[in-house]
C-alpha cells in the first residue's frame, strides 16, 4: 500500500479530495477549489476581460468564443474563462489531477456563486497530443480557441521551483512533447491556438506565432486561422 512517503497520494480531507505528499518536499496538500482562494480572488479582482488570457483567447467586445483548455492543470485558467462567459472543455491527462478537477467541479456546483460558472465547464480525461480531436468530438464544446499552457522545462540547478510545481513535474513531466501538442491543436482549432509561455522563453518549435501578447512575467503566442466575430 502506497503512502505519502512513497510519493503523492489522493485522500479525502475536510470534505474534499486532496493530493498529498511529504510536507517538506511538496508542501501542503493540493486541492481544486473554485469557490475560494485563488479562483475566487481572481474572479472578483482579476481584471475581467482586461486580463492577458482573456485578450489572448479573444474575449473582446461582444465576442465569447468556446474554448478548449488542453492542459487543464488545476483548472484556474478555465475557471477564469468560464467566469467571463465562455464554454470551456478542460482536458487533463494525469489521472490524479483529473480526479481533483472532477471533485472541485462537483463541490462548486453546490455553491451559489460558482454554480453558474462551472455549469459552463466540461472535463475530459485524455492525452491531447494524440486524442484531441476525439475528446473534443465527444464534448459539446466547439474548438474555436484552443488554449495550451505546457509545463516549461527548468534547470536542475534552479531550486526555486514552487513545491506545487515540483509535484506537477513529477506527475506530468516537463512537456518535452509540446511541439506535438501544438501541432494537434493547430489541426483541431477552428479559429486560433493560444500558447502561454514564460516571457523570455522561445516559442514552441514549429510554425511562428502571428501575434504575441506579453505581460511582465509571461506572454501568449497566438496562432490565428481566422478572426473571431460576435
């Protein structure tokens, strides 16, 4: 039987599913909570459609595209996009993270403030590199925009990796296959692909982005097939 000393494990804690491991190595247990913490703060004070991700995904004026978040993680970006009115399909390939997302969505559905937002969010378990088309076809969300946030490789000597990120890296790796993911997204997206990158990182290997929206620490590379219209 596995234990936290062996690596991160799923367990229930205070009515929620959490992923917990050695406290010194991974920090506090991780959970998905769309009703409080970062998600609630970002929903209330994040800047609405002025946020980089909203601008990159085309939520401007009266345009509200449907969005595939093909690297869902803990669902924070997807929740922001859904809070701005978009229908979002989250795709997550790591079984443990998918389980956290499912639990977070179920609990948020009972919250008066979050219920209407998570009603616009769907969840699929699979590897978008190979199964993106099938996963999208099995949902009711049209792939107008596909959002990618591949895990950026870090130098082994850089010890300043957040404990939460360390846990993610051990479960999911560093997405060295990001070019394959971008290729799949470009094949499936009907309007644009949006890729989040560290501000000074090179673009993903492959075709060059047509547009870039940059912030202080990160940027969004945009690969545009056609314009979004209201």
